[in-house]
């Protein structure tokens, strides 16, 4: 599970899933059996070991009070991953959304919205599943008809609405473009323009995007690389 707090990643992983390469990339590694969780620990890329559902709640509570400027990412390693994730979700009202990457030849569809490059996505309607919602949102926001192919990943991010703590879950899918003859940005959603970019071309525009969107794109690249091997 990966949650984005103010666009900074907060991962919950099983301890035995961490590779040596991943572990060596952290700036700080803290064993919560040996040290008490403190705000000053949230600097750079930090890994917390032996996390319980209680310490996970403490970590999130600290971040929600004030997000440290020095924090780049947080990874919680636990032997109780499902329990920790359920406890975290219980802190919020969960809203479900879906979106995707539409492919046409060797190009991917991106949108420019609110001064950032983004991907089409939106909330599920009542009784709607994630795949249908993603198809609908893509057509509404871009005018492009698309066919769902595969699941890419799931992201979560937090925000406050009407004094309620919201955790938004977005399921991301890979799509084939069926028809882009009516492609047009949805002005009501403040979408200014739509562009097709190759993965190589997208590198430059994704500098002006969100960490969550870069995570989706990186996840898709990993899937494609695995298929090519």
C-alpha cells in the first residue's frame, strides 16, 4: 500500500519483501523496538522496522499535524501488513476513484490541468465498478473512447474536505485507444489541453507533475519491461 501525503510517498510493506538494494537506499533506518517514534526521525528517505498498527497510527498522526519539510518518503516495514493497512484505513472516510493510461501506438495520453500534467481519473458513481468508472472518466475528460487492458497499480492519497479526513483510493488501468476523433479537453474539469507523448518524451513533462502520477507511470514501465524480458 502506498499513500501520498502532500505528494510524498508513505509505503506499508512486509518486512520480508524488502530487498538489499531497497534497504541500502534509505537515509535512515529506525527500529521501533529500540527507539520511540519521534517527529525528528522523519527526514530524507526513512525506513521504520518492526512497525505495529499502533505505531503506524502514531506516525500518521504526526504527519497530519505537520508534515516535516525535510521528509522525502516513509516506509513502514511490518509483519502485520493487512492489520496495519486496515487500521490506517479506519482513520479515514475512504472515497474510491479510477483512471488510466491510454495508449495509441507508442504514445500515451496526458492532460494539462491546474498547471500540472496529469492522467484522466475520477470518482466512482454509485454501483459502478472501477473499470467502468475509468472508461467513463477517460471519455468524459478527454473525449477518447478506450478499451481496458490490464491493471497497473493502486494509489492512495489524503486530504481534508468539510473537516473530514479523506483517504482517496485510485485504481489505475492500461487502456488501448479505440477512437480519439472527438478528443477534446473537458473545460468543466479545468483541463486545458491533451497531448500524446511517448514514454521518452513524457520524462520532461512529468517533471511538472505529481509524485503519485510518476509512480503510476513508473509502475507501467516496470510491467512493460517484465513482458519484454
